[in-house]
C-alpha cells in the first residue's frame, strides 16, 4: 500500500471513529445515568401517581415504586440536572422541575419522561411545580422565577408575579386559591387562577419553605428555625404555633386519621393534632435531613432527603 493510500486509509478510520463516537457522547450527556445506589443518593421531592410513588433528586435521578415504597426502580430521563420537585394531576400525567430551568413531562405515570424546557445559561433553579387542572400548571423558583403553562405542561411562558425577586419556594392550591411560600416572610395568594397575586404578611421575616392546606380554609405555613403558622381563614390572619425546635421545616402531609406531620432538618418530625393544633416534637434517631414526606396508599409515610428514600417506622408517628 502506498504512503498516500495509507494516509487516506488512516484519515478515513479517524473520521469513522469520530462519527461513531459523537452520537454516543451526546446521548450520554443528555440522559441520567443508571446508579446502583440511586435510592440512597440525595433526593429532594416526590409525588403520588395514583397509588404509585415517584421521587426525584440529584443528577436527574428519578425513582418509581409500585409497592408503596418498599422497593424502587430507577427511571432514565433526558437530563442530568438536579431535580427538585414533581407533581401529578392524575395517575398518568406528571411534571418534574429542577436546575437549569429544567421541566420534564410524563403521560404514563412516570415510566417515560420528555424534556419540554431547559435553559443551561440561566442560573435560577425551579423549586416547585403544581398542576391546577389538566391544562393549567405553574412552576416557581429562585429570584422570583415563575412559569405558566396552559396546555398541560407541553409549553411554558415565563412571567413575574411581583416586583420583588424573592425566592419562590413552594406552590399549593386550596379550594379556589393558589398560595406561594417565599423568602423574607412573604406569602403570595391568587384567587383568579394565577393571573394576579396578592401579598400576605405573617408576622415573620425569614424564609417559608412550604404550605399544607387542610379542612376548609385552614393552612399550615412552615419554614426556617422551626417557625410554624396556622390560618383558619385562607391566609387573611395567622397565629404562630410553638414547635419546640429550631430546625428548618421542609415538608408536611396529612394522615388518614387527620394527624398533620411536618418534617425538617436534623430528623425533626412534628405531629400536629387537627382538632386543637397541639404540637408534639419527635427527633428521628439518626438525625436525617428530611426534604419531602409522602403518605402511601397503605397508611405509611415515605420520606426522602439526604439519605435517599425510606419508609418511616410507625413508632415515630405515635
């Protein structure tokens, strides 16, 4: 073989190698990676898809359980961004959000996910997402980030609900109202399906991380340093409840017997009686940092956090 032919042959092999390598590297970059210990990695959010459960977290980890949280299957999704929150409007249709303004959508209960929005040049992460109905959805995040969808999460439009650029940490709906828990002691309320928002003013200047609606117009509002507030009039007035903890409070759920459970850092679990709002403070022995609680269909509680995902012992809820 002549030197010219050898050079052409070598050049052809190099080109072929490049062409075969590029699709593999691009695909690998755009999808999450199977991880044997995904269920023990940092997880930040979760939701119920019918009776099944879906939890999400760092590096695009998505896990699904069909046995009330006893075992978990990792689902490969088209992102490696840290995912922070997930929601379902029914057992099939769900949305997940996270860093890089990432928004994922599923139509089959979380078995497969489609990337519908992303902006890697933007820094503010999305922190929570909510379906209002099968068409309307909202996503909120850092520095006042607010996204709205009117087609079931297929497309999104960004807008602003306030002149302030406060972190919008959580969004929930209760009756005809939508509430957003934010930093600097701020709570926003909308009674026109998210077109406009008014400011509510609990007597606290720190960050709020979540809201739990229950029983008519009643709300629990929780955040930094164990601060917990209750409203029985849809947020017009608030009273502070004594929690006997300084731990940050991140998530809340109501059990079938009416008990309200609030979880936070350092293994903190608050049991709040619906009848008289009395609070009992427990500390999980291993001092786990809780990010999200989910009530299972069989009456247990699944917790996610810096430890991954686990079923809480029933003894902690007594």
